[in-house]
C-alpha cells in the first residue's frame, strides 16, 4: 500500500482529537471564512478549492432560501388550518358580477405542507454535513495536515465514500415513495377527511381514533380484529404443518419419482395467485363445479353456498382457510424439504440405534430443526396473513355481509375493511388511515415480541 493511499485512508477517518472539537471552538477560533461558513454554506470548502462540494452547499442553500420565501412559508401557514375557506361561497366582484369561490383543496395543502416539512428536515441534515465538513477543514488547518483537493474529494466518492454514493438515489426513492406517503397517511388520521369533507377538511385531533376504538366503528373493529388474528394464526399453522408433513411424505423411504411429486405441488405455487383464487371462486360457487360433483355423487341434495353473499359465516371462513392451504402449503413444502435433506444423518442414526421410532425422531430431531430454521419466516408469514388482501378479496370479497358491521363482511380482514372504507360508499378516509396505523402497531408489536423469543434471536 502506497504512502499516499495510507495517508488518505488515515485522514478519512475521524480521529478522537477531531471528535473532541466543539462547535464553540470552531466558531471562536476559526478564521473569518470558517465563521462565515456557519451562515453561508460552502465558503470554507470553496476557499480550500473543494469546488464541487463548496458550490453544491452554496447553491442548495440559495435554492432553499428562495423556495422558503416564495413558496415554503405559504405552505407552512396553510398547513395549520388546511385552508381557511371550507365551503363554496358566492360573492360579487368590483363590477357587481357574481363570483363563486371554490373551497380550498385541503388534500393538496396537506401534501405540500408535508413536503415543506420534509424539505426543512433535509436542509437541516445538509447543514449538519456542512458543519462537519467545516469542522474537518478547521481541524486539518489547525494541525497543519493535508487538505484534500477537489479531485481527491471526488475520487473518495468512488472509494471510501462509495457507500454514500450508492445510497444517494435509493435514499431519495425511500423518502419520496415510502416516508412521505406514510407520513401523509398518518396525518389523514387526525383530520375529518371523508365523503362529506372530500375537498376541504380540518384537523380534528384524535377524534377518528375515538370513532374506531370507542365510537360507531368499534362494533366492527374489534370483531374484525379478532377474526384477523384467528385467520392469521390458523392460516400460518395449517400451511406450515401441511408443508412439513408433505415434505416428510415425499422424502420418505420407498417413495419413487420424488422430483415429479415436488414439481406437481410447485406448479400450484408457480401459477399467479390471483388466477388460482379466481378459478377457486368459480369452482366453489353455488352453481360451480364442486357443488355439481357433490350432487352427482349424491353426497348433497342442494348446492352449498360456500363463499356467496348468503353463505354461512363459519362455512365461508373455513372455506378460505382451506383454499389458503392449497396456495400456501407448496411454499412450506419447499423450505421444509431443503431442511430435511440437510439434517444431520449421524444424529438420526444414533437415535435409531437407541431405539427411537420415526415419531420420536420427528418430535425430537426433525421438527425442532425445521422450526428453528423457519421461525423467522413463520413470523413473516404470520404478518403477511394479517395483511393477506388477495385471498379474502378475490375469493369472497368479504362476504357474507354482516348487518352488525359497518362496511365489512364476516370474512373481511382489517386490510380489506380498510379498502372498503376508502372505496366503499362511506369513503371514510380518516378512519381508514387510523386502521392503517393500528394494523402497523399490531404487526410491529407481534413481530418484535415473537422474534425476540425465537432461538434464532437468542443464539444470534
């Protein structure tokens, strides 16, 4: 390694001496340009001929100030009220002609207000980078060390700072398409945004939360939450156990054409899920093929309404669980097969020599190994089942409808009920936002508690 490369690597790392430097020291003991850089970003970098970094800081600061004066302050002022004009008004202009004043568009006001907040946060982060760079230059000048040139700074973006270069675009994407929509959705929960206030709405605090937890939607929320948790537990357990048993059956001694049997079940998984669900909905229809087969075999005298609007709620729920097994078992089978094929055979042989039968080996060796490996995946699958929109919506659409519920059926999960609240007749967007927050809290709590109790976490 050359001396120049060693010097660059050494100076790229922040030393303990540099970490001990406080902001007050930089401002009091720094030269005039160092002090001015606290107010005009990039000056110290430009002085030291770090042109790209310096002018980037300077241009972004000028752009931020211009945006703040011409647009940002207005966005902040409207954010507090979401627009002062809430209703359609009729007035006259200076010539006495009638003029209609449209209500303020609160959706756009809220969006631009949140974007303004995000821009301010990003500018604060940019200022922090400017301060760190300024402090680093002050430290190098004080110690008489080499100050990186503009070319060395640019080269570092493809060397020791490559991680920052590669993360820049994904970070912008995360902020634009994940953070901003999430904050926007959370903000909706604190407004009265619904069908009656579709254009202009106001901040209402925790009123929407009260409607869901203790108000008119509570009689729907808690039963649907209970069914959602029951569905997630049963759906996860049945697909996991079914996949394990199927993998053990295929891997059993004496079973021929194992590759063929695996392929048969994988085909179910390979077919797009929405295609399978729509076909199963037709197959299980009251006038569908399944009822026809049962009637031709004289097993039933009248068609059974499995998933229709007038079906029995318990029958519909059992049906969706069985259909989900058809879709989910092949996935668990593939993972279980890989684990079974890599089990320690010497341990199994030793157990057999000690007199253990197949059931004892499965209970003491095979199943614990499979469970140990698959527990994190099972937690993920459980959370996925809580949010399993496709199976419910494409198969039953939430039917049968429950007269005691508001906008939900007996097979609706929280996520499909949320969809109904947004696109149904009520269009209670604020309540849907509350549901989104509550679903996140439930998912995060269960994931955290369950994962911390796994052996994979304790032994990791």
